[in-house]
């Protein structure tokens, strides 16, 4: 009898998933289009299957949740109305957020508020692959461009390389380098913080470990981006090498990102050892 109930719950979950996909189809098409159009969020195609796997690992928690409540039903009704309104006025970010709200309120109605705690990290990861509004992203990118330009200029001057900075443009005697959007570091920051959460989920067991690895990923992303900009200028100054385009540009970017991942995994191992000692003491 228990097994039959379990299969019924799984069957209901698959049916609800199918209904949800049909209901959210306009939003999903728009979201996938945003991911395809933006290099900053191309990693979403890698992250979403992992989110699905995380939720699948929690399937027993979802199907064994307590009965739905009136509060959950009211929240679900309000979220559905908000989603339909967002579709009507066609504001992408609002559409994506209300879609997430409908899903969460539906889970609350079916399994109780505990589901928010059990699925906290998958929920956070999905929110992180929702594209930031273009206006906000442009402001963040512009600020980071100037900041990276300032710091890179200071580092290069410390190395006694004659350089003149003009906004986000770095001038050598024979060439100028512009710190464009791709060099602002926003892409590295989004990717590195997202990866830190995924690594934490599968290797760490404490909230403190999760937080520390996430916080560590931020300076790592910033540092590898600064090294990338500085190395482009120095490579031209000392060796007349062009690292701004072509195969060398791609290889240098991949090498630096891989170096960032190595640092991230190294710090994760330190945190894992710390957690083990904490449990044993």
C-alpha cells in the first residue's frame, strides 16, 4: 500500500511537471532565448540540468511532504495572477520571477513551507541564471570596467611600464587597450559564484562552508580578470604579442579561468577538512 502511494505521488509529480511546462512555455522560450543571446548566461544550459538533478535527489522529501494549506493555496493563486499579468505587460525579468514564485508557491501548497529549506540551494541557483535587467547590467558593467581599468593601470605603473589611463582605455606609447564589457569581469563573477554553490552542494555539509566558499569565489573572479587585463598589456609591451583576439586570447582566457577553478577546489578541500575536524571534535 505504501509503495502504491509512492508511485501515485511520483505519477502526480510528473503530471504536474507536464502541466507546468505547458503553462510556463512562453516564459521558458523567452528565458532560453536570453541565455542564447548572452555570453554572460550561456552557462545556464550547464547549470539547469544540475538543478534538476539536485531536485531529483530531494524527491522523497517532496512526495512525503505534509498536506497543502490554505495559505499555500492563497499564495499560489496570487502568484499565478502575477505571472499572467507579467505576461500581459511583457516585462521579462518580472515574467521570470513570477514564474519562479508560482513554482515555489505550488511546492509550498503540496509539501509545506519546509520545501523552501530543503530546496534552498537549487532555488538560489535558478535565481542566479535569471538574466539581470539590461539597464542594471549595463550600470554594473560600466562601474566594473572603470574599476578594473583603475586597478590594472595602478598595477602596470607599479611595474614601471609607462601607461596613460583615460577612462576605460589604457594607452601605451604604441598602442591603446580598451577595457570592454567582456573585460569588466561580470561574466567571470557570475560563473565563478555559480560554480562555488554547485561545488558546495556536492562536497560541503555546513552553511558556514557554503558561505565561505561563495565569498572566496568573488575575489578569485576579480583577481583572474585583473590578471587577464594586465597580461594583455604586458604581453604587448615586452613581447609584442597580441592577446586581445584570436586563439591566444581564447587560450589565455581558458587558462586563467581554469586557474580560478583550481583555487576554488583547493579552498573547498580546506573547508572540507575543517568540517571533518569540526565533526570529530
